[in-house]
C-alpha cells in the first residue's frame, strides 16, 4: 500500500493512501454501503454528488445474499455496483457480535445461523478473506472477536488472544496469495481489541504489530457501551503503539464529536451508519445544530437546511419540501436527506484535513464546538 503522511498538527494527521481504484486523502469518512449499496443512493450519487472515494460494504451480508462464487462471476463489487472507486469490507466479526443470539465462537472461528433463512455457516480467518477476494475489496479486515462493554478482564483477554491468533492466520494466508501472484491490490488491516483496559489495548496493539507487515490497523471494539471519555483514552493507548507509517481506522464510530476527538488523537479513517440512519429518521446535521425535520415549524420554511452547506440537497430544496417528503413517507426524502447528512460528515473530515495542513486543527475543532454550543467550550 502506498501511504504518505502529508502533514501533522500535534497528533492529528493528514495522509494520502493510493489504492487501485482511486486516491484517498485523510482524515476521511467512509459512507456505509452494507449490502453493496448506501441506502437510498447509487454510484452516481456517491461519486458525483458526494465525491466519496471509498465506501464500506459488509462481507457477512454479501456472503449470505449472493455468495462467494456468484460474486466472482459478477466481477466483484466495483463491476456489480458500478462504483469504480474504493471499497473497504469488514470481516463479519461485528455481525457475529450484533446477531449474538444466532452465533457461537470457537477457537477456529465463528459458527452462526443465517438471520435470513436459519442455515448454518462457519467463518474462519481464511474463508472470510476468500470472500473478500471475491468482492475484490481494496481494503479487507481480518476476522476478530468483538465483544460488548462492560466485560470481564478474562473475557477481554480471551478476545485479544483470539483476535491475535486469527490475525496471524489471516496474514499468513494473505501473504501466501501474494506469493502466488494473487491479491496484489487487496490490502489487509488488523484489528486491535481490548475493550477500555489499558494493558490489554497495549498488548493487542503490540501483538499485532509483531506479527508482520499488515497494510494498516483498525481500532475495534469501541462505541459498544463504554463512556465517550473511556473511548478516547482507549484510542490514545493504541495510537501511541501503532506504526506511524500505516493508516489507522476507527471502526463504526460515530458522532461528529467522536470523529474530531479521534482525529486529534491520530486516527485517519472512520465509518458509521449514523448519518444515513439519522437522516431516514428525520434528524439532519447542520453547521449549528441538529434539525428534526418532521417538526411542524418547518412546514412553510423556504430556507435551505444549511446556508453554509454545498450539498445537492441544500442547493436545490427547502426545509419545507423535505418536511413534506418526510411526512408523506416519500422515498425521495431518504435520498435527499442521506445526501445532506453524508456530505456534512465528508465536509467535516475534509475541513479537518485542511486545518491539519494549515496547523490550525485545534481552532477548527473549537469553532465547530462553539457553533454547537458544546460543553467543552463553556
């Protein structure tokens, strides 16, 4: 992987990642396209209206809905979706966690029942990579043992040990593919676990970096029940250990505040369903507040959602129209609202990058908090 640090501002980083399908500049937010689709949007929207260079798809769901053999026949995610930029795919570890009623973890992998038809399946460190090769992911995640918080020290220790073992098997298998001149553009990220326990987070990060040359490192197992300050401390434990010249990805996080705080601590990449999920449920982000568009006060409001926003929705439609679409349960509302919220997140990380390059990241973060009347600015 071609990775370059363009600028730093204390621990915050602006970097460039060259992947097979496009260049990614960080900090970056990756829209979530769970089933090879960002809900309500298509490749045109993602490329031309959002200008996103990387999105996330889900290995678990693609495996169950389409399958490895069919995915290969369909030409992988890029051809299948007509999104010719980059895809990052997770490994299925999160779904094993979130659908825990249907799964059982073993030393060799994760046994689970399909939430679709009840059929039985088994994910291992190697077969989840085979599926991701079929998807032709630009960035692939190793299988990990994700657990909710709070959790006992023993369970966290088990999670770290199992995640490290699976990462080792994944890396060995991936390097073997490369040796056979395969998987040349598929890059592998390890995942750091350990909950909010300082010693275990450090142990996990060190153990993974000692295994060999992963292309990047993710921080997993956060935003699963812990307090925000515990999350931020856990990020600090890890970023102090991880290699400087490798991308750092905080998985499934989160709010605009979470992202800014993580950038300040040295994280480069983010994903979360929050912008699209909130959009579908009538909550829209603006430069000064969150708007509940279903409120009757917007019924006759002809102003844009956010006069400072450059998104397609704000340039063309009023709050009154979006209020009307939501109240009528029109599908068009989901598209326009999702475009706006995703553009807000993309602009947030783009602005962070520009501030880091200028050496003004702290001022940038403070200005956003002040506009939101954030407690950190009181």
